[in-house]
């Protein structure tokens, strides 16, 4: 069995970011295809599962468990389950990330008043 999903059907909140939740497609992973402008990114949150990002273009500042991590094209960042984290496009160009969640359905616990900023 196979499924083809058109990314144009998965655009999150009218942004350029695509949100894929595997549960609807019998897949055990979920992911975001992040496409953020400078300054954009989600607020502090955590998940019950591990999360992995692959930086495809741009510059990004991750904060994980209170530690700042600068990353750019070609870098891979991994956070363990329950680790508070956020990221922000710190470059002057668009940021493109693949954000892979080790879960069939995304569950985010927001930890501050700032919520998703076009992530």
C-alpha cells in the first residue's frame, strides 16, 4: 500500500509551512516542512517524543533545555522527549527546515505565553 500526499493540502495556518501528521496515513512519524521568514519560529514548548531538525537553508537559533544552539544549512539538531525547546530564524533570508517528530500525531505542550509564530 502507498499514499501520495500533496503538500499544498497540508499548509499550516495559511503560512508556507507544511504540517504532516502520520496518523491519518498509517505512518508512525509526523513532520513540518518549515519555511519561515527572518524572526519567525515557535514559542517554547515540549513533546512526549524526540524531535529532529534538518536545516536545509538559512540560519537558525535553537534553544533546548536553556542552551542556545546556532545551526545552518546541513546541520542536524536533535532534542529528546520532554526537552523544552524553541527556534527562531536569525538570518536575513528564509529558513527552511525539516522538523521530524517521532510520533504519528503531534502533541505540543506550550510552556510560555508566546505561541507558534508561523512555524
